[in-house]
């Protein structure tokens, strides 16, 4: 396929540009569910006149439906996008980024979606869709999946549905650790229950704060119910997690100034699973929390990290250098920086 595309680029460069443009338009409409022409033109930095000509052609081909409320992708359009995905990755240079990162960090799989999650809500949504697809590709009916909180993993939950409405009633979703104490939809407990409902699986919740004093921690770990849930969490075959900037996460957790200064002095650039990593991937600080421990992460069969945006590239790279990731789902902006900084 790569050779054919290279020949096409040399002989028919205009055709390649047209294919990229039409794929991008169709893909953006799919991610939006329903979108008006003016909104789509603005998001693609395209004039309405040019976009109208393209969408009229897509409609004539039966790939989109145009209604009073906006445009939506038809079933034929969705099937075509699915078939075009590997070709599009070659066209946009994403396959090369995936191969470079996978080989550099010895990963099982890398998925790079086009765009920058920092500036495009569409890219962030696509990150969630790709993350859901990656999870379903490795999850079996009897698996236990540990899930962290955060907006990116919440986006994954939105897109998690089994093919043909099937059910994974033997599977379990569990929170990787206690909640952050922030907005409900971003907490691991909420995400776990949504993921389980979406695929017909079972779930357990962990009703403890994310940050604990030594006294509270020692008291809670003695609780029989907490022990039982934590035992289930530590049996997880899959961990799905987000990756955050160290200082941004410290702020979100409302850590005291002394702790923030300590984390900064230790050179932390990334946070994941309640652990803070420096740029070399070394754990320099850990929060006192109930749930997954470092040794649990190291023996988990599949660790699936999902994060994107140019602003998170250094954090993603630090977690990759930690060396426990198996699958990475990221975006083009982060991937390009990661490759430049090998």
C-alpha cells in the first residue's frame, strides 16, 4: 500500500491532495455527529463556498445526509471511513510516527490520530474514539480492567460500545484508585460505571478520597470491604489510564505549597496512576492513595495509555521512558514532539 501511495504522489499529486481534503471533511462530520456547514468551514479553515462544493459531491455519492439541523455521515460514509483509515494514516504520515514511537519504546501498538487535542475538540474526541477501539481490541469477556479518572478517559467511556450491541457480562471495570474529589464526570468511579453499562459488563466502586493522611490511610486499609475491592483491582489484566502534566495535576489536586515545591524540585514532569515521574521516567514522588501500586502496574499484562496535545508531549515521553506501557494512543502534535526528542 505504501508503494502505491508513493507512486500516486509522484504521478498524481493533485489527486492525493483531493483525497486528503475529502477524507478530512467526511471524518470531521462523523466526529461531530451533526454539524452545520458554517461551523465545519470555520473548524477546517475553509470558505463556505469551497466546502459547499465538496459536501454536495459527498451527498451525491451517498456518503453524507444533509438535513435542516446540519450534516451527518451516512452508513455508507462510515463504512468508507473505516476502509480508508489505514490509507489516511499513510497519507498524513501518521503510520511513520506510529512505527517510530513503537520501535523506540518497544511497545505492542501505537495509534496516532490527526491534529492537536490542545486546540481541537474534534481531535480530543477522536482520541477518545481511538482509545475505546484500542481497549475493545484487547479486552476479553472475563477480563478485569482498572480505570483512572480524567477528561481523556471520560471521552473513551463516551465512545465505548461493543460491536453489534453485544455484551461483556463476564468482564469487570474497577477504579484504579480513589477519586480526585473533583467534578463527578471526571472521577474514576463515574467513568467505570459508564464503561460497564456501555458494554454490559460488571463494576465495583472504590469510595475513598484520592489523597489521604497517613492516619486515614492506615485506618481504611484495615477495612474488610476496602480490602476486598483493592484485591480485585490488583487482579486487573488491563489498566487504561491518562497522563497529566505534573504541575497541572498538583494544582488540580490542590496540593499544599510545600508538596508542590518538593515535586517541582524533584524535576517531575508527568503524573499517572498517582505517581510523579521526571523526564527520564523515574518515579520521584508518590501520593498516599488506595488502589494500584507500582508493583501491580509492573506485572499487569496490558497497560494502555491515552493522552494527546503538544502541551503533554514531555509528560507522555516521561511515562514511556518509565517502560511499563504496552499500547499508546496519542495525537499527531504530541507524537511529532516525542519523535523529535528521542
